[in-house]
């Protein structure tokens, strides 16, 4: 959409209050959803919970294709459909709810930088492990991704997704990395987050922000998802303050 | 009709479409003509040999069936008639450019005095023909390449390939057709295709990749077709403003279905017939041979035509259909029926009748539509006998209804639902016939019975297509 149209739409959005029947769509929880999508979905759910906005979670096999940008999760609010955490945060801000209002400009820039770090490192590592590691792809990712479909469509769609992710890894230069290097990158990312968190309950002041929602979404999902081996979870567990951050965020509110 | 040559060394003059007689024979024959005529018609002949000249890659065994009847002729008129029929049969195989018939007296050691030899001189079609077009449409340009290989292996098999490469979409189709030797109406074909379609009335985009095989065979006066089809369907939203109902249908699905069609067609022409009737019944069962979608679909088409006084034709038609989803999943938007438009109930916008959400039409699970037409030649008959014959004026009355059915209620509730809130329209216009395949219409329509949510096109409406209500 053009800039003028987007500005117009967000003005319209701001005018309406948050409806009772807002819904969040994600792939099927039991059989289909993968680690990366589950992490993104949990991040959005946590963010909405922190803002105090009620939302129903609806699981659909075709959630990825329903989304306007092709990525899950997405929310259906009134007449609007918004996907991914970044645009959702903007949309919520237009409605008048924001978690990062109390931050000054320096802190806001820092928050954005850390969110980019999580997206570029942690999320990409998750995608790499799921689709570029042959063992995980064969045992977990392809069977789960294609479970709602019948033969031969299930194989076609699973391989199509795998090629797409591998092409993306090629484009950003990750295809040359080995699994060990990827685990190292995850470790470094966790170290940066751990250093920023220190002993505070949240990353900034005493109030949670969207960065907290994002980090919680990813770390909690990594800790609680069963992969082919436990190395990813071990990397996170080695930072105790991150562990207690997850525990604390899970039980609060 | 073609040309039939009859030559003879016998000095008797022969009667026929073209005579090749020698001058002195004419004089001889004249006074005895009356007598000779009778002899000719009762004269017994035996067809001893039938030759087919000009074959290249065509195998002879399929041709023997087509010309077998010629041997049964008993007199000359019969020979000419049966040769003509055999020529038509050879042409309908679709492997010859033209066929000529030559009838001659028998020659050779075993020639009988009343024996005849019939020779079919044929010219085969080229092994491969190609075509290349460019098309420009709605914001899209494309390049279309076509290849046709008639008579690939020598028994009237046909292979066609079409490929379209456009700025937005690519599509292709590959088709192989094989008739049974001796029974051309029994045939089977295999198709492989990818087609994309954009449906702005539903804000829907559909891409189908599929394979299908079909068998056709006649039983008595009816024509039956059995088909298995496997399609990978991909649905998507055409615009960001698509309604959520349409958005929910986006994604991939696999349809594997068996279908059966029965057709009885006694009309004299497919476009603007003057007499005859058409009955077509089609059923499709999906889901029991694999795939994600499961339904039973029935639809029928009836058309009756009768010529009235002064060259005018009265035509009535009735269409109907029903979709019954099997299992617990609801029906998909790609399987439902649509109603309205210049080719169905005139006076309404294209497929813009029935259930809709935010301006996107979702189609319905049951429908019926009927039409009553009176076709007359153009007033004052301009261009009579030539160009003017392609045009007709017509006065029409169309009606129809489309709805979703709640299968918890009984059939009585369904019928009453289809009977209430009927949309109908009437008007007049001009019809132009394009070959034997398509027609163009320009009508002035007055829609009535419009329900809230329908989109109408009252006033002048233009339509082009191959199948009209």
C-alpha cells in the first residue's frame, strides 16, 4: 500500500476500540506448528497480554497462506488483518496502547537494536536448525509441516518450503555455516541478552516492553520444545539470569 | 460432397454427377437411354478391391474398419453412397487433409465382368504444426505457443501442447488422445495442465495443476464420458481488501475425483440451433480416491428448440445443480456454483447473485436457472443469404436462484428455499454467431426480483461465450 493509504488506514484503526472478538491465527498446535512459528506466536500473545488486550487463539492448517505477508502469526481485529510482531506493535500503538512510552530516545534505539539482534540471530538460527540440518528436517520439520495434507501434496509442500528457506539462507550467507557455528551464534546472542538483562526483572526499567515479549517468546519455546537433540536448550540454560527471566515472565500477570 | 469419378471402358453411358464419356459413345447411347437407365439401377456390381493411396505413417489396420462397408454395396448408386460415407469417416479421423474417391472397373487376373475397384486418394496432414501468438489482456501480456502432432503413432492418436508465458502468470496444457481402431466414438485421452484464473467478483485467485484421464463411449443414442481427475488447487486473495471469508479459503488443497457425464444431443447445431434437444447430466464424486476434499456434485442442463412460423425459433433451457459436502469439512469456494452474468441470468453482473460478504460473492451449493428465448431474423432482413444470416434478434426471459443449503433440514425446506426470492429478468437484444463455437450478444436487460447484495447490470449488457442460458 502507498504511504498515504497506510496513514489513512492507521487513522481509521485508531478510531475503533479493541473489539471483544479479536483473534490470533497460527498453525495447528499439536501436529503442525514448528519451533520458529511457535516462538513468534508466543511473542505476540505475550505482548498482547502485557498490554492487557484480550485475544482468542485460533489454530488453522492454512494460517501461513491466510496471512497477508505469508508469515505467522497474524491477528484479525475488526476489519483489519495484521501479521508479524513489528506491524502489530505499530497497529496497537495507533490504537493508543504502548509499552515503550516510558523510554527515552536512547533506550528506544537500544530496544530496537536488541529486537533486530533477536530477529537476525535467534530466529534465523531456529530456521537454520529446522530446515538446513538434514536430520532435523527429515525427522521433525517436514513431517510436521505437511501433516494436514494428503499424499502427494504433503511431500510437494514440505520440499517447496525447505527449498525456499535454504534459498533464503543462501542469500544472507548462512548456507556456508556448520551446525556448530550456528550454536555458537546462538550462544553469543544469549550472552548479549544476558549482559543487558543483568539482575533486573525486565530489560528496561521495571516495566516490560515489546523486547521482553519477543525474548520471552523465543527463549521459552526453545526451552520447552523437543528437538532431535538438546543442544539448543542447553545453550540457553547456561545463562541463569535468562532462565529466571523466563520463569518470572511466565508466572507474572 | 467431394468428387466421385466413374470411368469405364464399357460403351454404355453412365449416369452420375460427372460423366467422362467419349463422343462416339454418346451417339450410340442416346436412343437406348430409357432402357439403359433401368438396367443401370438394377445392375449388380461387386466391389472387388478397395485401395487407399497416399499413406505414409498411417497404419492400415485402422482404415480397414472405415472402408469395410463399401464392400457390401450391391449396385452402382449404393457404391457411390457408401464410398461417400467412407470418405466422411476417413475425414473425421482427423489425420487426412483431403480424401478423393475414384471408382473404376476392376482390373487384374481375377476381375469379374461386373466388378469394381474403389480407390481413396488421401493426403496426410503434416507431422507437426505449430502456432505462436501474443496476447494482451487486463494489465498483462503473454506469449502463447501451440504445437499439434496429429496421427503420432499411425493410428489417429493426437498430441497437443500449449504453453502460455505471461508477465503475471504461466500456464500450460499437454493432451494425448487415442481413439479405438474401428470405433472412433470410443476414445480416451490424458491431459496434464496448469491453469491460473482470476475471479474479481470473489476477489479470488486460483491456480490449478492437474492431471486427468477420460474415456468416452456411446451407448445406443447417448454419449458417456468417465473421467478421473487429480488437481492441486492453490487459492489466494486477489487484493488486500478481500473479505475474511475468502481469506479463510486461501491455501492448498488436493482434489481427486471421479466423474460421469451423459449427453444426448439431437440439435442440428451447437450455436443457435433450429430444432432438437440437449440433455446433459453430470455427476462428480470427490474424496474416495485420495485428496483433501470430499463431496458429491450433480448438475444437469436441458435445452429444447422448436422452429415456429416465419423462421423464428423458440428455445427453452433449464440448468440446475447441487453440491453435497461429504464428511465434516464445509464446501470449498472453488467447488460451489455461481449465478448471474451475460451468459447466465442476464441483467445481473458476472456471477454476482447469492451469498456474499463485503462485496465478494461466495457461490452457493444449490442453484437452478431457466431461460425462454424467441429468436427471429433481423427486422427487414438486411444482408439476407449472406452476412445477415449470422445475426438474430432475440427476446428473452431468464430466471434463477442460488443458495446454500443447511443439510440438517429436509429436502422440502431446500426446495422452498430455492423457490423463494427468485431473481428474474427480461429483455431483448442481438445475437451474433461466431463459427460453430461461440456467440456474441448485445442485450437490453431489465432485472427484477433483485435481493439485497446482488449486483445488477440493467440497461445494455454485452456478453461473449460458448455456453449461454
